[in-house]
């Protein structure tokens, strides 16, 4: 599919620029893009700000914590632009996670100051993340913790999502797997759902032509994403088996076997019929031999029409796989992206099925999209 570039952003510290690469920064980049109804929201944690723009790249709002913004952008004066600059009273560091609901309420993950960190009773889990909630006019409503507004910080937040009922879903990482906190549209807790890795459905290795037992399986929960409308979570599970070296007869790694989407009804706590996810097939030719192997896709989202989207990095860019469970609808396309030029990227899937991305080149950051929504719509009409 062809990429369509919408606009670009220069690197720097001014309001319409983003700061990604600083020598003093270590670890993961804290910048992520989200697109909703043609508007783009970019959390730039390296600069301590959040910006919202239209599809032409015009700046609509800039959110910042004054102390952190001054610390991360020394010497930069606060420009007087009424209605654009919106101070945030909480001194939270932005981690890059963001979601926007149909009311244009914006949810952004932040870390509380170290003196406000908490630990569980066994001192094995650190509670340091919260979710800031902004109304459609840019006002900070409150921060959301485990119990709701002003609650205890979360453990590490893997991602956040919003449903079409304007409910917030927070997915956290724990020692046993993942834990999901599901809040109503007012930010109050409805469900707390542990996704324990040892309790997810297993597959039979014999069903995929492997001579092994289920007890030999290595299981990982790759992602958990809520349904747009119903009280259901889609749990993406990857299955592996030990790889035994033929000569030494000892385990020297693991072989990827299969991926499944396991729908979880959170009202009953029961897993429903799983959906098999075809892997990405790779072939490597060496002299006169050819080796083929499979790789798991990353689960990136669910659309209003119940299309599941999966993405994987390839040598020439990215491969996207689109599946509509319960039907014969299946699509696979390639996005051509030069990895030698793109140093960082962040993807966003809209509820309509549009894949957007922030692609950081050497000279600037480009905001692009691929109209995969037209692709799935035409498939349904067939």
C-alpha cells in the first residue's frame, strides 16, 4: 500500500517542533502518536509536552507542566499564544502512552515523582504510573489511579485504550502476567481483571504437527486489547516449544509455534473460542539451500467493524495482516519503509481502520497514514 504524507515536524524545542534525540536521554523513547477523527495527538515525553494538530500539521494545543518543561527546554521562553498553551498542574513525566475517546477526552500516562512511588506488600512491584485525563477544552480533569480519580498509582502501564462507550482501559504489567483496569466514562473503576499467563488457554502441539506435549509449551501474553462495544478483552497469546539441537541433544532455544486471539468475557471470566492468527512466513536462501520459518505478528488494535489488525517489521518496511473473525475476510499488505532512514516510529490504528504513523527520519519527523480503512470496507462490500 502507498503511504500518504500529511505533514512533517522539525526537531527542536519550539512549540511546533519535537525533541526526540538527546545525548543525555537513555532507555526507550517517550514519544507516541494517536489519531482520532482526523486530528493527531503527539506525546513528546523528551520535551515534556503534548501537542495536538489537525491533518495539515497546524498546532491546535500544547500541554505542558511548567517546571518539567523549563527543565527539559532550558532557555526557551514561554510564548504567549492564548488558547494554545495549556499548563498542566501535575508534575508528572509523560511516558508516551496516549488514547483519545469520542468526546475528544485525552488520556496520557505519566509517572509520579519518586517520593510518591508506592510498593506492594511484598515489595516486588512498584506503583509509579498514573493516567492524566484532559477534557475536550484542554482542562485537566484529574489523574486516574487504580481505584479511579486520585487513586493509588498503577504498576508499569503497558498501554491504554478507549472504547466506543468512552470507557478507559488500562493494561499493566505484573509479575504474573498482565492486569487490566476497566473504568467507566467518568473514570471510576468497573472491573479489575488479572490476565495470568499460566491460566490462558493452551494449544495441543500435535495439532500443529509437533511431537510434544502441552506441558512443554512456553506461553507469552503479547497484548490485551478491549472490544469497541462489548465487555470483552482480546488476549493475544504466542506459543513456543523448546528447540533441541540434534547433535548435542540439549535445548538451545525455542521455536515459535502459533498465535491465538483468546476472547475473554470479563463479566463471566470465561475464555471463548480462540481465533488462530496466521504467522508471518520468512524464507532465507543460502547457496543451494532454502530455510523457511514463521514469526508472530504484533497485535495493534481492533476496529468498530471488528477487524483485528496485526503488524510486523520486515526487511523492506512493515507487513500488516487484517482479519475479521467469524468471516472469511482476510487481508495482507506490505508498507514500504526505508529502515536505513527511519530511526524511530510510532503507529496508531483508528477505530475506522486507518493506520497512521510518526516516522522519525534523520532530518525531520513525518506524520503519514495508509488508508487501510478503504481496503477493509471494499472487502466487506464484496
